[in-house]
């Protein structure tokens, strides 16, 4: 991970995660399922391959955190989705890619916040994050009539 892109040390890790999220969620969409009946299996394979690739790239400490993340995600998804029924997935199951996806999203955020650019602009990033969250809550209240903020 010594090579950098535009001065970003870990771009290779989190750009892969972002691309995988986009492609994986698209593959498992109802639109794609109209043409491909095994689209969830494709997404499972994609995310598993990316998980293994990233797992091989990161430090031992991060590998442990990825495994813990998968275990916690499985427990949380089983409890909240399948047992309590708070939400359901398209096929009313727990896709394999979901817990693995939680772990790779964690790794992406972990490496994004380690970027020197992010560290050097920490105060600006916090202000930006808080203001965009506030803006998002206001837009939800105005346009969706949701009271979740």
C-alpha cells in the first residue's frame, strides 16, 4: 500500500469498496432480477472476492477487526431483520454479502480517516459532516415528513 493516487495513501482500498457497494447493490436490485434470477449469488461472490482481497491487503489488527465486524454484523442482521422483523431484504433472507459488506465498509472508513489529507483538515471535516447531517435531517422533515432527527 505504499503507492499513492493523488496523494491518497489508501485510495486503492476504499475506492474498491465504493465501487463494490455500487455494483453489488445494483446487481441485487429488482431491476436486474427481472433479467438474471441468480443476481444475489453474483453479488455474494463479488463481495466475498473483494472481502478476501482487502483482507489480504490489510494489517493483522485490521484483519481481526474485519472478522469481528462480520460476526457482529451477522448477529445484528439476524436479530433485527429475521427475528424482530424491523426490515427485510428483497428475497426475505440474509444475503451473505451483507455482513461481509459491513466489514468492508468499516475498513474503507478506517482507511479514509487515516489519510493525511483528512487528518490535516480534521476540524473542517467535522464541520462539514455536521452541517451535511443537519441539512439532510431538515430535508427529510420538509420533503418526506419524517421525524427521525
